[in-house]
């Protein structure tokens, strides 16, 4: 009974960012952390019920890619729901930045495992493009977190925009420019890996086309920081569902 019911949570997990946001911002950090812990437990149960935590699979690239991509997305929504960072609450801002970095790093590890899996199926070009693009996105996000921390920690961060010093405005301009680089890179990475998964039969055709369209929209709208594609948690949607829907090489025994 449990094995049949809890996998459903994997399909609705991205939506949990909404109640988690309310828990963090309307009730408090401690309650938000408790709700995030419940979310991660349910996610782990869903992964177990779906066969992702099979010990034999965890020793190969297929199993690692599934677990890391799915777990990374879950972490992004569990901890990233505490954003966006605000000057009024530096502690919450720090928690948000560290949480997003942690989740995206786990996804990066999953991307690396998926790349190695695709190399064995002669889709190395797409895999390499996707891997490098995601690395670029992650490095830029780390730089953005540093700039964000500088801006939030500075006394000028609490001033009205017209009263902020020139250096603060300059940092804000750099932030906006590199944010477009981050967004385009992450959605290009998503599109490359979805295309490789489609060509190798590793993901469902209809699901692959939905993820491809979403990724291409992300590249276009991300370049101009359009809602909702600029939100860090949204960039994790495609990698997460890659992990959830990833299949074994056609012709091999199913998990």
C-alpha cells in the first residue's frame, strides 16, 4: 500500500515550495525547517518506493544520476523556499543562499553521473555541452550569492534605491548581467540532457518534449529575467524530472 501511494509525492514535490514559503515567511524559520524536513522525508520515501534507493543501482551511473538529480531538486525546494533574500533578515538570506547552493551542487553531481551514462551510448557531444553549461551556471550562481551577501550586509542595502551609493548600483548592474548568463546556461544544459535522453530512449517521448519546450522557453525568457524562469527553484524543475523519469537502457531489465 505504502509503495503504491508515496511515489505520487515525487510528481507534486515541486509544488511544495508554495506551502514551504508560507511556513518560512509567515510562521518562522524553525517551523519552515521542520516542514522542509517533512518534505525531504516524504521525498526519500517516494524515491524508495520507486526503486531509486536500490543498493545495486547506486553503484552505477544510472542509479546515481536518478538519485542525485531527484534529491538535488528536493533540496532546492526545501531550502530555497525561504527566499528571496531580504536585507531585513540576514539569517534567513544566508540560509536561503547556502540551501540553494547545496541543492544545485547535488544536481551538478547528478548531471556528471548522467553524462558518464550517456558517454557509453555515444551521446557524448550533447552530454558535454550540457555538463559544461551547468557548471557555468553553478559557478555564476555562487558568484551571485557572494554579491547578494555583500549587498544585503551593507548598510546601503536598507536605503531607498535613489539614495544608494554608486558602488552599490554598479554591483547591482553586474548582478543583473551575470544573472542572464546563469539562466541561459542552466536551461541550455537542461535542453541538452533532455535531447540526449530522448535520442537514447532513456526518457518518455511526451515528457521529453514538454521538458524541451520548457527549457527553450527558459533560455528565451531567462535572458531577460522574466517571471517565473529567473527563480532559482524553477531552474531545478527539468533536472529533477529527468531524475524521476530516467529509464534504463532500452532492452535491459527494469528497476
